[in-house]
């Protein structure tokens, strides 16, 4: 559970680092180097949660592929609400939802013991 919490916090920072500069007027309209520096400043905190999450998850028996798939699902679970709240002009289409189903199926296959 700690791994999931740390990955979720990491992904909150990652999502802001990657996309918030498209919303903030100063960063959106300002020089690119400013958006890059702001994003890297936010991304520092992403790594403060991501690295311990991966280390802890691996110590507790999760494989690297399991950690990666878990991280991708958490990324989408964080990104979709962020997108809908911060960018209300962006809409989820049926094909986006189908893609989400496939990602969740990936989790099943990575974690399922055959």
C-alpha cells in the first residue's frame, strides 16, 4: 500500500510538471526555458516519491514490470481527473475509455500467476 501511495503522490507532481505549464498564462505565453525550469522544479518532487516507491515495491516482492504497469495505471487514474478539472475543454472519447480498459487488462496479465 505504501508503494501505491508514493506512486500516486509522484504522479500528482509528474502530471503538474508535464501539463500545468499549458494552463498557467505566464508559463504558456512566456519563454520555453521558463516552462522547462518550472517543470523541472516540480519534477524534483516527483522523483522524491518515485524512487522510494520503486525501491520499496521491489523490496516487497514486486518485479520491475509489475511496478511499471502499476505506475502507468496510477498515472492514468491521476491524469484523467486532472485533465477534466484543469482542462475542461478536453473531453474523454469512447476510444480513450477503451484504451483505459486495455491498460487495466495489462495489470491483470502482469500480476496474474499462470
